C-alpha cells in the first residue's frame, strides 16, 4: 500500500488537509489521491474489522471532507480510496 508522502510523517488537522487539497495537492499527490487516502484512513481508524469498510463508509468520510470545504473530483477520490480498501482486505 503506497501511502501518500504528505500523510507519512505529518500529524495533520482536518483544516490543513482541506487547505492542501484546495491548493492543488502536493508535488507527489493529486487532491483526489489525498482525499482518497484521507477517507480510507478515517474509515480504517473507525472500524474494528477491515471487512466492514465499504463504499458507503468511504463516501461518508468523503462527504465529511467535502463539507469541511475540500474541493476535489468526488468520483475519482472514491475510486482511489476503494483501491486502498481492496488492498487492506486482501492483506497487502
């Protein structure tokens, strides 16, 4: 699983994540990659079982991020997030 570098060494607030997404992402991650990983990570943190994470869960976290002011391609971010979910559920 390739975690975006932005998340690897940073303790981030929601406000900072929204700011970076709205600024066009980072040199190595698009806004959609950042939003996708955010939603995946939030879903993983809130779940006791990887098998419980589904697209509805991801979309709920994506909605929260959008409501906080983040602007990104929603469908693309959900699709990227689901790649992380599949990898987690496959044990990668």
